[in-house]
């Protein structure tokens, strides 16, 4: 089993799936972490929307398809928050989504203990 945590720095769960540049991926065997790695994640770029460049909801380089490619062998994704498009894509590829915040190591440990609860209020509704 593999658990991917969306992160900006490898330490904290990112509050926004689309903006984070990394997945920290844990390989689990017999309820224990046996390996981990950082995988680069294509992501939306921050833009200054105050200047009215008229690019709607397009955020630059990270297409949804590319964002999910590094998850093809993962069973679970832990994210601090995401939009409806990312939620639909995760559901379509059959990955379990847990919406939770905090330190990456702590949320993975809580998940392995069966104590991590997903918070649906973390879905961004624009």
C-alpha cells in the first residue's frame, strides 16, 4: 500500500492540493512504513489576479491530468484541501482521499492507527 501526502515542504500537509509542488509518498507493509520518497507534482502557479489578465480559472503549467500521474501506484491521498475538479479526478481513479491538516508524519501515523478522520469542509467551493 502507498500513501501520498500533498505538501509544499515535506513537513506539513498543504492546504491546497493544486498549489503544492510535492507528494511525500510512504510505502506501507504490515502496518509499518517501510520506505518513503518525495515525488515532484506538477502544480498550479500562483498568479496576481488583481491585474485582470483574463485567464479565468487556468493556473498555468499544471493540468489536472499531469498532477495525478505520480499517484498511479498510490492507494490513499492525504490533502489539506482541494477543489471540486481534483476531488472528481481522485474519485475517478479510485484513490481514497483523506482531507486533514497538520504535520505529515503525524497524519500518516494517525491514518495507520485508524484515527485520521477526513473533514469534508476542506473541499474548496468557488
